[in-house]
C-alpha cells in the first residue's frame, strides 16, 4: 500500500468510494472524545458520533484524529449492523459497533472491495447510444464539455453528474436523468418517456446584497411565533418523547387549541388552521383523542369545521422522502399530496407524527437528515407556517437525557427542540423541556398531568385539571371496589398482599388512574364514610374487607357495618366539585367555529381502555 500522508483525503476517499458503489450507506463523522480529547473508539456508536464541524475537516489536529467513516445498511447484512472505518498510521481499521457479529466478514469483504473498485459507470440506454452515433455525424455542436453544461442543471434540479449524464435529478417533482442530445438540447428521461428540459428562469431578486446602513430608522420586524418561546413560525420544531409519554396527544391538543383560538396548558397558540399527518394512528384513535380534548374545552367536532385537516396513515406508507434505486433521497407522492393540501388549506401549523414514519432515509446520515429538514423548512417558509416534527429518542438519547436519535443533524438542523419525559414515581405526570431554542431562552420546563384523555398544567396550585383528575379517580376506585367484592375477592386498606390500590392499579378497568391517584381516592372515600372496613371470619381468624357502604345497604348487609357508619344512600354524584370549593370550574370559552364532521351534541370524556394514560412500565 502506498503511504498517504493526507489523512483527510484518504478518509474522504473511502467515503466517496463506498457512496459511489452504492452497496452501503456511509458518512464522515467524529468519534466521541475521552477527557484528554483523544478519540474514544470503545464508545463510538451511531448515537454517540458527531457531525464534522461546519461540514469541513477539523483544523484542530487532535479533533481530526477522531474523524472516521461510519458505515451501515451493508448489502447482505442486518439493517442494524454498523461499522467504523478509521485510519491508524495511514492504515484502515474496521470496527463493528452495532448489529450481529456474524455480519462482520460479509461487511469487511464488501467494504474492502468497494474502497478499491473503479467508479460505477451506468450503461447508456439504447436511445442515448443512438444520440451518440448521431453526434458523430454532426460537427461543431459540442464547444463545451457535457460535464460543464450539466453543472447548472445539477444546481437547479439536484442529482449527481456521472460521465455525460445527470442522475437523480428531480424536475417538477418527477425523478429523472438529464443528458444532452447531439443538437445541444437537454432532455430529461423518466420511466414514462423523454422530453426537453430547460433551466428554470433565474430570479434577479433571489439573492439580495444589503448594506445594513439601509436599515437605519426602519421598524424592526417582530418574530412570528406559533407558541411564543417554544414553537417558531416559518421553522421546524422537533418534539421528541419516550414511547407512551403522550407526545402525539400533546401535539394534537396544541393544534386543536390553535384551530379553535383558545388557550391550553397556559399557552396561546396562534389562531389558524392545522394539518395533522398521523403516521401511527388510525381514524378511530384520532376521533377518540379529539373527543377528549374537545370535551375538556367545552367544544365539539362541529367547532372545527374548515379549521383542521387530519390524515390518518396507520398501516400505510407515510414516507415523505425515500431512497430511490440510486440511493438518493426523493420526494414521495404523499409529500406532493401534503403540499397540495397545505397550499389549498393554508394552515398555521403542520404536525408530522413521527420522523420514523415520514423520513425514509438513513437517520444517522447527516446529509440526508439535513436535506429532509431543509425540505420541511422550505415548506414552512413558503406557506408561512410552523412545522412540528415528532420523534422517538434512541436508547442512548433516553439514558443521557438528550432525547436525540441518530445523527446530530436532527438537533442542528431544527431551530427549536422539545423533549417530553415521564416523572419518577407518578405515572400521570410529565415534564416538557426546551432542549434547544435559537430564538428564545433555552432550558424552560413545564409540568403536565394526564387527566381524562388530555394534559393539564400541573404547577402545584389548585386547578380545574386537578379537580378532574381527583373526581375521575374517586369514581374509578368505587367502581372497581364494587366489582372486586362482587367477584368474591377481598382487598383491604392495610399495605400488603391485598392492598387495594396495588390490586386495582393492575386491573384493566382502572381507566388510566395511577396507584398514587387510587391511594388518594381511597383515603378520601374513607374520610367521608363512603368506604369502610368490615371484619369477617371466625373470632380466632378475623380478616379485613374494604367495602362500599352503599353496596352493603343495597344488599341488606347494613348490620355488618361498623358502628357509626352511615346507612343512608348518598345523593347521585354530579361530577362537580362540592359547593364552596376553592377551585371553581372555568366556564367554556365561547368561540364561533365550524367543523367538517357532523356532531349531535357535546363531546364527553372518553374512558375506554384504548385511551388510558400510559405508565412508565408500559412505555418500557
């Protein structure tokens, strides 16, 4: 092997060779650093590598020693198999960092072959060969090389020039190849035929060169926000969250509030239409969640008429961009449909749920990630809307608390990033943190509590949301206690095997109530006399049973109740806080609105097992 002193050229040469052959995905990255700044190859994995600073080779020699090529999606290997190719004294070293070890020999063989292989030359079509023969008969038409003539087409339509053809170009949303005919005219070739193509007309005002002195005494434009300090307009915001935290519900709730022009969680979204692409939920689930959210605000689906569009994609291909046969990112038909909907509807917010569903590229490939986010930003700027992209963090992202997954380009390409997490020891409590804010203070945090299918702000003060949570837990506790006693099982107030909240927290009919909420409900019921403890069995072996007083009276067992227990039936529950409570219900905000779905009455909170609050254990 010839000695090569320029590590930079050799590293990029490895990347170019692997990318050109197309048998794997590759990217130039930086391995994590030890405390002394030297590369820590033992900790290098897809979640820990970093992008090159400013996409350029590091000027700092110590940082440059961390540069390597990360390789994944190798032909014939498991999709998760990932490898690091690094240079040690000018010699390449291959290390497997993820996936089954049995894939290493296959990957090493393919990588070694592709590094030294000649660039791939695609065979010409019969039509192109005919054009070439015609060109030989003509003279004087090719004053400029094909490569030079194709450069402006590549700048306008994307793709890669190979030989005398531009591959991977996209003209008016159609993938194609572009080449010049013998006559000097450029043609685009698709699967459906060929036609002439010209360069787009240049817009003279597209690039402005400004003297800042011209801004003197001009009014400073205000920054547009969809949610002030959290979700900027005309930009992409990344909302990540562990599985089961409720990030889809949160985005849906904020979107509905914006469509109705009302506040939610102490936030005031910009009033305007909303388009929600749900890659993981079907129509029934979107109806259930929407019903709960609307019920909490005192509205119906009819109030959303001409204010919202939902696109359920569960079980279908929801990719907006995908890798074509040449391993180049390409817009899908769905992307065109979404843009047509946005163009016609002109919403203030576009929700995409989730990145794993809508992005068909390699999430650790920073160029592909940046291309995807740039596409979303162009749409946000073109239509003057905010884009909220939901995502799942990787295991490393959850462990480190960053909430990231894949390439760091996800964090670097967006202008705002939020992270929704569980709170320890309370299944109903969430924390929403601001992890990145280019236009506001970073590090803000909100406490949210799941309550009857929606989130409410949990700031430690009495609130309508807290009253709803307590009221729901009270009803669920009494209902489950009655069901347990009817089955012949026995629970008690004493902690142990038969501790009532522990038993109930495992039942499928708990309707989202956590163990802690059920404990509070039990103590409230005992304090007001709704529930009492009775003793059963022989004098030598007494056993406790927790019972509902009303059930015992109806069954004619009032004599078994302890002295002082009230045997009169209580009045029917209204579901409202008692008179004189310090937390009055907030009356619904009257908003005039419309909705494309006909509705015949007020939305009521949905309480089926399909819409319970996910627990930490379930999320795991």
